[in-house]
């Protein structure tokens, strides 16, 4: 029996974006999610009335635009990093930009130099930096350790890439540029508001969503016919979108129907990870610094509840992170670095503690393209090697970074299904065939 239904495997942002677009266009679509709840890495959990993302999450304006295009609107405040502090040589001092009177880690000349570099970021196109690493770019734009430290901190903050010699400048500088055009937004209620918004679009368009449904295999030979579920049942489909699964999991599923990912999915700079400390406080301690960024250590602290509704009453939600700079560190050492920054920025936080969750190795992005190859080297949505199977996720396609990639590839996967359906209709064929990249 043939069907024109699309099955989307994975109920994270990539899968939900794809399904929302298909449902909006009136296509039959079902999302199958292995976990009991939707959202994947964009899920938010609740603890005594506090809402915490799994690691600090900030939305960039190009992604807000991508969400608006499928009818999802979000709310929340924009981060004011300039009201924060920087950590330099073990001490906190005022954010050095814009240059102003007061104690600063950077001298007046350094602050002016920094402003000039950032003005250049706004006027030049990051796509032209394809053959440079973020470390090369910093070297070319800084003459003092202070300026280099501040540029490194901004690139890490925007891209999560702390192995600066492995991070393509195109990505890191592009993200700094996006944040300079319009500051990032922290979301009311947490990132689950994106998940709920997309899921509502899927259901409003007649799409179905099933949680606690793990896909264990694909059906078909050369042309996909559906999927196998962990409970032993099968679901038929005309096309299958593998959305947000890791490259390894995706490759394993493809192997049983004769497909395989191109080598670009494995020859990379590896994953981008971060150690995260997510905290709920009864109230902020007196004199607390709400935002701090390490210049000579890859550290981040931000009080998300200052900009978004996340905590009851006077409560505060604070996210701390140590970006992975490639230095081997034990979990205890990483937690120690985070707590030392917390002690400096918000002394007394332990007395106000309601809840803390430490996760030493969160996968922020599955695939770091190598400098010189850049975003264009990532596998494309049609690179599965099996007709009817499409890929989406944070490691797929030439557009976006972090959730930007998940949204852009999810939308592109839906476009591929819609285009194939239009072609099939023109030819009078009952099912659509999604051709694979040569
Ligand atoms: C600590 C941290 C901080 C971050 N901060 C930011 C930020 O500030 N800005 C930003 O833009 N991005 C950020 N990100 C990245 C962002 O969270 C991800 O890009 C995005 O959520 C990934 O969505 P996805 O759908 O591609 O993948 P996932 O969220 O991983 O979703 C994949 C889904 O597939 C499901 N699944 C897997 N296997 C199967 C199977 N066999 N059958 C059925 N379902 C299956 C999983 O359960 C999961 O729900 C951050 C990530 C982390 C970890």
C-alpha cells in the first residue's frame, strides 16, 4: 500500500519546524519522538515554579524570523551585555564597551581599537572569511592580549566555539554580527515556548505528534517505505525526515536500507560541547552582577530571569557555562571554575539556593565544520543516499548555526517534500520521489 504521508523522526526543533511547515501547507505529516516529551535539547523543565532550559539558551534574530515565517511568535527581553562585567586575571571589572570612565580590564586605546573592529564586523560579510579560523581572525584584528581576550570572549559567547583554532571565522564572526545588529533574546517561559509554538502549528494543520515512540529502523530498498518502531510495529510513509538525530545515529539507520552519509559528516572538527550549571535562587544576593564573561577563561554567567519571565516573585534563574576549549578537565574541575565565577559575581548565592543542575558535557552542536571548508561542507538535506529520506538538524545544510541550522534545514526538508509532491502531481504519479544528491 502506498501513502503520501511524511514521517518526521525526532520531535526537537528541526523536526517540529519541518512538520509545522508541512502541516501549514496541508500535507499529511506525523512526528515520532522517542522521549516522553517534545523539544530535545530545546526542552525546558520546571522546578518549584522556576523554568530552566538545559543550559543557557539565547535566540538570535535571524532565527526569530525563521519562526515567524511558520506563524510562531515568541516573547522575552533582549540581553544587555554592556551592563555586565568581564573576568580578567581572576578579577571582575566593568564591561569595556562602549568606552567609558571607570575601572576596566582594557585601557582607553584598547577599547577604542575594539570598537573599530566591531564596527568592521558590521560592515563586512562574514561569508568571505571561509578560509580563516576564529583564532586567525583574532590575530589579524588585535595587537594586545586585552583586545584578543575580549574578541575571543565575544566569539565564544556568540558561537559556543572555544576551540578557536578549529572554529571557522565565518561562523563565529557571523554570529557576533547577528548579535551586534540586534541583541539576543531570552524567552519568557524558556525555550519550550518555541517547542509549544511549533507543535501547535503542526496540530492546527492536522499533523500528528506521537511521543515515547522510538524509531529503530527504516523500511524499503533504494526507496524508503516507512519506519520500524521499538514496539515491533511498522508505519508506512512516502517520505521520512531524520531530524535532529546525531550523525552516528542517522548513519546507523541509513545503513539498514543501503544508505550512508557522505564523509563530510565524519571528517570534521568534532562536536561543540559545554559544561552547564543551571541554577534557581530564592532571590539575587545583594550587589549581584547579573552578567559576566571570561576573557582569559572560557566562562559565562547570565541571569536569564532579568530579561524573561522564568521565576516566581523575587526568584532568579542563572545559567553558567564553561565552553569546551579542548583542555582536558575533570567534571570536578569544571564545576569548580563555574562556582568560583559564581562566588565572584554573586557572593552569597549558596544561601539563596533552591535548585542546581550540573551537566558537564552538553552537546551544543553535533558538527563543527573545519576552517577552510566552512558551513558549505556540511552534509545536505538530500545526502542520505536513499530515495525518500531527507536529513535535518544542527549539522545539516549550508545555512545557520546552532538552532539556526536546525530551523533552516527543517524548513528546507519540508520544501523538498513539497517540491517532490508538486512534481508528482504534475506527472500524475500517486507518490512523490525525493531524489538524492549525486
Ligand atoms: C547547553 C546548550 C546551549 C545552547 N544554547 C543555544 C543558544 O543559545 N542559541 C542557539 O541558537 N542554540 C543553542 N543551543 C542549540 C540548540 O539547543 C539546538 O541547536 C537545537 O535544540 C537542536 O534541535 P534539533 O531538533 O536539531 O536536535 P535535538 O534537540 O537533539 O532533537 C532531536 C530529537 O530526536 C529525538 N530522537 C533521537 N533519536 C530518535 C529515534 N530513534 N526515534 C525518535 N526520536 C528520536 C530526540 O529524543 C530529540 O528529541 C544550545 C544547546 C545546548 C545543549
